[in-house]
C-alpha cells in the first residue's frame, strides 16, 4: 500500500504600510514633525481598518531627535505593529544628509513589545562616497548572523538605508548588461545575505535621481537576476519609500513608494493622503521559505 506525504507550507499574509512625508527645502525645521505625523497617520489607518498593520516602513529621518523615538515607543510599545524608523543624528542636515558616515542616522525598530537598534548605522549615501570597506560593513550587517536585520513572525527582514542601494550598480557597454554587486569581492557574501531574507527595507530621505536605474536595481534584487547570482534561491520582497519636497516636486505616490516582488511591482490596496503624508497599504503574502 502506497503512502502519500503531505507537506503544508505556511503562508503569512501581511498588511505592510509605507509612509512618506512632505518637506520644504525653504524650511528645514519641518522635519521635526515627522514622528507626530506618523502617529496621526497610523491612528487614522486604525480607525479606517479596525486595527494596525503588521509592518510599517517610514521614510528617512522619522525622528529628528531622541524625543521623537521615545514618543513612538510609548505610543506603540503595547501594539502588534513593528515600525521601522530612522533617528536623525543632531549634526545632520535633514535636506542634504550627513557629510561623514559617523554622522549618519541610526536605524530602529519599535512597537510590538520590542525596541531594537540595528547596526551598523548608515555607511554611505551615494556612489560618491561608497567604498569597499563601507559596503562590506553593510553586507556584514545583513548576513544571517548580522545586526542589520530583525524577525517578524519568523520572517527575516533586512535593512538597506537610502543610497546604500548603490551596493548594486548597473553595467552596460561591451560587458554583460545588467545589475551587479559593485564589488566582486563581496558578491558571494551579499548573495548569501540577500537570499536569507524575506523582506529588505530601503527607506530614503529624499527622492533619488535616475529613478530608472533605481528601478532596475530593485527589480533585479527582488527577482534574483543580479549578474552571477545563484539560481534556485528565494529572493526578498523589496520595500522602498521616500519623502517629497513640496517646494520643488509634485506629490506622486508611484514615484515615492515601491513594493517589488519577483521583479514585479505590487499595487497598493489603498492610499490615504493628507496635506503632510502619503500612507499606502500593500497586502503581501509571505510563503514559508523552501531553501
């Protein structure tokens, strides 16, 4: 008599919220309101949906100082929601960013009964200040035993801050065209780290230039189509969100926020807009990992 083996794979259904804030390049103090705006936006979400989402990714510089972080911890410490936020270093300019890695923002996860500081803090902000040494520190933080990651209901979530997405670059010309890891010496470790994650967060401070190149990078990262990437692996869902400059930019949810899975964008289920914020809700199914 033959026997049949049934394997049950658990699928975690997450409501993920991305939130963007407006700023004014003529008024740098406006960023001090972000923590309060985040609380207001999530309480409005709660009234509209009957509860809070499981995961919230807030665009860069959510907390202008430690007081903002304390307010978020007090507001959501007993709630079943995890908030990924950044604490601005007091020496930073919220519009132009830090001038040195030691001044870059610190990454935190608050709520859900757990407060966690993720290390290392942001290491570089653009192709102009990325170095192999700084890139190695980010990759080490994303590794399976690294401190740039946290767990949400057994799913593993990693963090690449703003311009650190330039760990990846697009090559063309006479070579193979496509997205590759910027430093070949870090390829194997980056692939190991990325394929051990279910979600990778990429909050940004201001909207990046050359959005077409950013899109190619996140498509390749979520689909595993990076040059020389191993086949047969699971690749993380990408979450990205940024702020917009009301003095110079038109607000556009599709240009500010992105969820990418297997190289394809996930559309938002709902968008809640106010004068100061854009909050989008993305339903994402997270199957149990097979590899």
